[in-house]
C-alpha cells in the first residue's frame, strides 16, 4: 500500500489548465476535495475574508480574498500576499491568467501583473456611460481579453487590457444589463446572465468571432 498522503491540488491545477475552470467551478471542486481528503493537511491561509476567485499561472496558484491576492507555490500548503500596487483596489471579483500575465477585476478597474503577481499596474479602466462600473468577470480568447461590466455588458481589449471597447452586438438590452460570468473555450466565448427576478430565466450566449457578434 502506498503510504504517501494524497494531495488533490496537482489534479486541480491540471484540470484548471486543461478545461479552463472558472472561479466558482474551481473553488467548489477545490473545497470539496480538500475537505473530504482526510490525509491532506489544512492550508495555512489565505485569511481575511471570502475567496472570490482563483487563477493558475505556470506552477503557481493565486486566490483573491476580498481586496487581496494571495499566491501559493507549494500546492496550497502555504500562502503569501502578493498585491503590491493593488492598494485600495476594492473587492476582487475575478482573476485571469492569460498571455503570461495575471489580471484582476476589481472595484477600481482591471489591474495587470507581468511578474507573477509580485507587482501590479493599472487600473485599465473600462469607460462606459455610467459612473463607477465594476468588472465582474474576465476571460481570454486568443490574444484578446474580455470583461463583463455591471449593467453595461461585455467589453473587449486587444492591447492587454490598456483600452476597452463595448462588444455587445447581437445581445439583447436585457442580456447586456444582466451580463455575468464569461468563459473562453478554444475560439468560443460564452456569456451567462443573472436573473432579474424570481420568475426570470438565465440565458447563455455564445460568440465564435471574438464577440463581434453573439
């Protein structure tokens, strides 16, 4: 019998990279495996609030907790704060690893780290007609980045997050208003909507042309 303790995080990292698991799916799977694996040691952190997002960049795991980003280089056994430049960024709703960089969707806009989370620049502000829009979800398809903005819909960046343009052609006004999670899968981009009331139905939209149409 193999006496070595079973560690589920290598499997999770592999699944995340292979299937591009998004924050809630990855968080649910991670917590389920960690809590049900008796031989796995409890992680020392991260601390400070609810875990709102995960991302995997090369061999490192990142977690957003409130307005702080934590990094683990040992499969989640220990964590260190890695948020220099994210001061007063507000709540972090999503993390995305794309093109060798790490992106954080915050209450002040979208920040970028080019050095594995050690330093952050930004925010790359997504300007819309409303004041104070907050990005909710991030995704990447090829070299293009996408973000959903509260009450505004989907936005696209072709310059690593420095500038953003609306990409709602083909979406209904209601879908743009209730735009929620994004997922990039191959050449396709998927958008899920939130509910507007108890009798409402959520919708899922797909774009195969970089959000030029839906």
